[in-house]
């Protein structure tokens, strides 16, 4: 006897299948759902039905292929594991024989290896993470409603508003939503993140989405100039102001009037120069080197750094008043290791760009090589990944990049020194912070004082560890009641 959930699921499928049969305009446009347990798919079926998209249950891989032989479908949605084979192999076959049919894989969100294989081998159009989330179901329904299945569509990449930023992970979606909001304002923004994460791309995205998009965007690296030349670069100079100043020169702020200036590595700016930048932010006026007159300019300033400016302020290396002027809207760009599910998408992007420059057209990256890329720590972030792909394209003699085309440092695990019981510095930091929070009953102010960091920095660290506000409140409430929350107290921490 079938379980109630299965019967309910079958009823959902039946309703939508009947709608398909009675509406000729929807004929052949059903979504084929490989469903061993129809009840488990009910949320998806209901969401699709709400958009007028019919669903059709199929028992296994062989049934999907037989059904597509009989006529077209809008999409195939499947698990990674099927009764008669592998779901990714099924989607790869669908891609080869029916390229106009959308391919959707449903699997555990914590399994990046499955996602890598699905993107690399089957070119999936969407990854539906379990457990189901309303946002993911809605996004899939919107994708499937876009165009007929007969019109092939490329796999979605990131946000259409910001095509230069690649990534569809939840971390990147959250980042781009913030970028879109920031672009609507003229407030200063501080972009933080490790080297190679793409901070300048974020700055350019803010400019291109803003009302200043038709004006100048200037990017300058604060660390690339000695103090005197940096002042001249930003504010300009008069002829004869210093040795080598043979003529008057406009600074970047004046050149970018009504546009945007992106100031990278702002933490490297000398204190004396910080004071001059602060004055500009307070008054909107600049004074070229060697000139006694001032000029008003209208410039939106976006700054970036790979350092923790709050720690720089505490150490006396950065002005506190300037920090608050710059960090009106802080934007943190996640490290690549924090958004590994974006790696296949980034690889596909770099393969296309690098391959076009090199005059080579590769099919992709083989499974073993992709698995290695997914597991690597990427200390150099996206920039390092791009370099690895460029090397792979240059060395590859087949149709797909393999392990032999990757740098040896990626392929070899460190040997020689015993590693048992040795923890990485980030792991030790996380353990120390969590133990301190446990010791003070998850009072973040007390913990921050003991750790000698600000509460803002502490909260940023908790977010990096995978804590959201609900998880932090639950932990604090449990500590206050003298109880442990259900399950592992660090169950909300990723890694």
C-alpha cells in the first residue's frame, strides 16, 4: 500500500498532467520529474503549477529517454542517484540528444563534487539544493517559464544585471543584491576581501549600475605610488610644484567629476595622505599640489582593502574618523573557498575567454581535474583559478583539461612533516573565538572585549564561520538558560 505522501504527490502530478492534456498550447511543454517518491516532489510540482507549468512523473532514466523519443519536453528534473543509473549521466545524454531541453539536478547542497560533475559533464541549467527552499523553487520556476524548450539557453551565470561578476552561489547572490542597492545611492562604500577575490569588479559593477554610469570610472592603487606622487595622482599639481612637474596636471578626482573613483589598497595610504582624503570627503573640495586655490568636484568614492581596517585603526595605522567616512556601506567579497559551488561556473567562463584568446576550443575539464579544483584551498582566490585555467588551456593537447595540465602544487599533497593534530591558523582562530563565546555565555560584547576586537569584527568572523543571526540567538539563549541547543552546538558552523 502506498504511503499517504506518495498518494498526495501522485494527485498533484495527475492534476497538472490533466491540465497539459486539455490545453493544446502547453502540449509537449511538461517538466519531466524523475520521481521514485512523488510526495517528495510535491513542493516543486505546486510551485511549477502556480506558474502554469505542467509536471509529468517519470520512473527512471530509461523512461525519460523513451518519453523524449515520443515528443518534446520543457525540462528534465532528476536526482543524482536513480534506480537504473546515474542522474548526471542521464542529463548528459539529454544534453547531447535534445539540447533544447533544460536540465535540472536536485541534490544535497553540501556536496560540491556532485555539482562539479553536473556542470562539467551535463551542462546543467539549474542546481536545486536540498532541503527545498522557497527562493530556489521560485527561481527554477522563473527559469523554466522564460522560453520554449525548443530554444536552447545557456546555463545561467550569476546576475544578469552584473554580467562581469560570475557566480550563482547564495553568497554571491547576497553580495549582488547589496551591490544593486548601493548603486542607487551616492554613499561611499568600502569593499573588503582577500587578494584576488574581485574587489575592483565590485567597484565597477557599482559604477555601471549607478546614475553615474555614463561618466568616468577611475581606478587607482594607493600602494603603487609614494606619498607625494599619490597626492598628485589624486588631486593634481601645478607646474613646478616638485621636481619633474613640468606642466599642470589634473588629478583623478577632477578628471572623474560626476563619475566614480575606485581607490584600492586604501589601508596602505600614509597617515598624512589620509588626512587630505578625509578633508575631501568632508568638503568635496580638492587642492592641487603647489596651488593655493581649491576646486569643488562631484565624485562618488569606492575604496577597497584586503586588511581589517578596524584592526588597523586599533593599531594606530589608520585614522578612525576616515574609517567611518569610508565604511558608510561595507561590502565584503567572499573568498573562493567560501563559495566552492561557483568554481565550475568560473572555470567555464575562463575556458571560454582564455580559449578564445589562444585560438583553442576545449570541451571542458575532466572529472578528476575538476574534483581537484573543487578541493583546492585557493589562497589566491579567483585570480589564482584564472591563472590555473590559462595554464591548462596552454598545455592541454586533448579536448578536455586533465590532471596533467594542472600545476604540480595542486596535484601533490604536502609530505614529510607529520600533520596529525596540527590545525591551520584559521581553524585555531575559529576554535578560540567559539570557546571564548561559550565561556561568556555568548555575550558578544564581553567576548569581543576578551578577544580585543570590535563587536563588528566578531560578528563578521561569525558570519565567515557559517553562523546566521538566528543561530547566534539560539546559542545565546541556550547558554543563558544553562542548556545546550539540540544537536552539536557547532552544527551551524561550516567547516
